[in-house]
């Protein structure tokens, strides 16, 4: 009897694994596009993880205490889509047949908030790896904040599949290093060690000892020599879960396109369909009907769908635990409910700093630090840090301490000199839910984070970037540290709101908007140098920032010229406006901290601020002029900088490059004299 059960068990295991393989190759063949090799090689590990370890509820993909699963090699998306369909998520067989087609629920790479059960958008290799680190970090912080000895409502794992490409990308090394330092033991990675990339064997470019590398990162490393040995995979996962001091790396030796007679173990199966004949041969080898595409044996679907019952039971057990927690800790439950829904605490912005001109000039980075700390006092689920630049970025929460190993309730994350990983980890924290992450570095280093920022825009994640030292006024460090093209470059990213405040008061409003924003990332662009606090008794209130641009100062009569400025250039533009008025030239000065916010306003408001019939305009920004033509017509001009900076005191550079009120006045008079 036991022998018969064993044979039956082995058969259903094989059928379940091969169903993943055949669904993947059929969908990719039908689309004539995709990557069949990785799903075929990883099918056994996916089967074991999703049916024996992953604590998830297909009928409620948003259950807060579910385990997270990240497919970092997003090109293997059919592996994930097959699992989602088979285990009972809201994904049909027709959706698999519509793989990579217009408006399908199964795009070429997994997309967060597009396909039920997809935890993050992956594609650029290494991004998913860093997202998983962020998710594991978030789990540790929330567990420290909410759990009590008699009630643990946060207790889940983050599982990740990654491949050779992820291992080669630098972001993975940065994120793995930090994860090992922090001892994120509930992070478990299965490395698809198939030794194949697009160009062929990884030996042509990648011969390092990955196991030794991860051991050096303080990871627990386990080797499984046969990717089809499901018992060894199961044992490795159990061993990983038993490890409580380190993240775990399971090095799984697989064969790409396993089951394909002619393409198994070759690069040919990485990024192209197998071809109709090879699909037929593969199905014959796997024992599946060759003339029945998308064939799913009934017993296979029945077995996979048991995940629904287990998932409902798991969530039900958790709910009982949560109900008891609610009775014992009602105040914590209120915070939990707000956090999970993404709501902000009441009166979170009631004690923001009130800067005054009499206080003297202050750099917007310094003002930002004061605002951040005022917000942090009211928002215990706001956390973040800097890429080793917190003294300059002013990103430390003074009332808290460092998030470190065995001290997971600290709110100051020391990312180290790892901008690339910081961006991906911030996305993972946000994706996990319950927390509001921020991260800071010098604006010139935003380029290191670009892929992560782009994906935050694509996923509409409400993360906050604190980018300081925003112009050539950085000064003596020279052109390597002076951002010139960076603001324009960030404005080019869809979904990212870029805000460059003019003074401390606009900085308050910028933070208010960034925290309130729930529909995408926000980049705060802040000055190194001190700027005057504008007298709002004389000028318009700073809350005009929420509209992206507003009339800061105006003439008594209709203006003949409009001066537009952002950030540190606003104060010198105001001086220029005064000088022009003294010469009898009717001048309007507009502060435009955010193009993106301005573009969201009604056309009526835009026309009110930038009078359509006043075409003589000057825009002033210490960066490349590209893009300003949308606001400055051919009758106007942009005072910008179209070259790299230089090494000299910041004030000297601003003068040499023409960022003075006298130069703006001269440009204005020249334009009006034409």
C-alpha cells in the first residue's frame, strides 16, 4: 500500500512539474516570443516551493502576512503565470494563451498591479533581487514594531528566484552585501545556476565562485546538484527556514530547457521559442499529448488547486490570531490598519517647521532635515536613510536609532555606499506595504538609481528621494559632483514628480506633498548652499507649490515679460524682477518648482500664470535648458548651463555662468529691445 502511494506521489509530482514546462513552451510558441529555457529548468523548484512551502492565499493576493515571491529573472514570466493559473489566482488558461499580447494579463515580464499575485515588476536584472531584500527588511521592521510575545501578526518569508544574469548585475551584489550584514534570515533565494546566458556559456564572462562570494556576504549557502531532485530541494528549503541568523542562498544546478531533446543545456532556448518541431519532440519526451496545446491534466489542476483550501485555512488561522491581538492591543491595531491601507496618521503635518526670513538663510537640504524630523515624530512607519551621506543629506531621524541586525526597530537605514541597491530596496519596502520609505544621496548620483526610479514610476510606488547638492553651486568638488543634466533627466521619467523648492518654506510644502502622494515617486531636489527664506508677506504663499508653479511676484499692470525660475535661482530672479520694475518694465516672477504638478492643473490656471499673449519669457535654472522650450517660446530665452561645471567656490561659479540678477536683467532688456 505504501509503495503504491509512493508511486502515485511520484507520478503526480512529475505531471505537475511537466505541466509547468508544457504550459510555458506552448504560450511562448503561440506568442512567437519569450524565454522558455528558465521555466523548463526551474519547474521542479517552483513546484516544490509553491505547493509545499509558500504560505499564500490565491483567493486573497493582498493578505498582509502572506509569504512574498519574487521572480527576479522576469524574462521567465511564463513560469510565474503558469503557477498563478494552476494554484488558483485570478488568471485563466485563456490569459496564458494571450501571453505577450495587447492588453493581456500576461505581459512579457511580470508587472505589479497588473497581474494578480505578481509582487513586483521585474525585467531589468537584479532589480527583483534588491526588491526582495527590501521586502525582507520591511517584514523585520514591521514585526519588531507590531509583534508582541503573546501575538505575532507579522511572520512571513520572502522567497526569490534569480539567475546568472542577476548574479552578474552589480545591484545584486550591493543588495546581497547589505542583506548579509543585516542578517535578514527570512530571505531565501533559489539561484538558477544553469550556467547559460544569451551569448552562450557563462564561462565566457563569469567564472567566479558564487558560493564563496555569498558566504563572504554572510549568507547561508546550500548547494543542490540536481535541479530535478525535489527531495533535495525540499530539504534545502527546510534547512534555509531553520537558519535564523543569515539570509539563505540555495545554489540549484539546473539545465536550461530541461526536456527539450535538441536545445536542453544550450543558449538557443534562452530567449526564443523552441519551434514547432522541438515543442512536439519535447512533449513526446515528457509524455504529454503533442496535438493538445495548453493541456492540463485534471488530476494536476485538482492537486494545485489544493493551494486555495490551504491558503484560506492559513489566512483564517492568522485572522483568529489577529482578532485576539485586536482585543489586547487596540491602539496598535489602529496604526496597523492605517499602515496597511496606506493612510496617514491624523495630524501628521500639524507641527511642521515655520521658517521665517528673520531666521536667516538656510539651505533647502538643511530645511528638509528639519521637516523630515517633524514628520517622523508623527509617523512611526516612515523610515529610510542615505547612501553613506546622511550628514550632508540631513536624512537621519534624530528620535530613532539605526536599523541593524538584532535591532530591527530602528528607523535609520544605513545603506552604505550603495545607491543602486538603495533604490531597489526602497521599492521593495514600498511594495511590501505598511511603510513609507525615503532615501537620500547627492543629485549627481541619481544616475546610479535610475533603473529603480524608473520602475518606481512604472509601479506607481510612493517612495521619496532626497537629492541634495543640486547644481554647480556644489562648488569646489568640481564637475564630477556638479549635476548639470540630472534634473532634466529625472523629468523625463514618466510617473516621477520632480520638485525643486526655492526656499525653506517651499521645502515644507514639498515634503507635505511627497508624503501625501500615493500615486508615484517624488524626487526632492535640494540645495547645498544657503538660500534666503522668502518673505511671504511680500510674496505669494509657499503653498502655491502644490500646483507646480505660481505667481510669486507681479507688477501693478499687465506684465510685458515673465521670469520663471526654480530652486536656488528663484531668489536671484526675484532680485532681477525688482530691478526691472525699478526701470519701469512691468515684470512677473513665477516660481515653478515642479513641471509635473503644473502640467496636472487645468489649462485655465496655466494661462493665468503664464499669460499666453506674453511671449517674452526667461526661464532660469542652473542646469541644461532642454525642455524649457515648452514654457519659453522662441521669443524668450533660458538662462541655463550647457556644459559641465568647474572647480571653484559655488558663488564664483554662479557668477561666471551667468546666474546673477544683473545678467538676467540684461537678457530681459535685450529681448524686449528686439
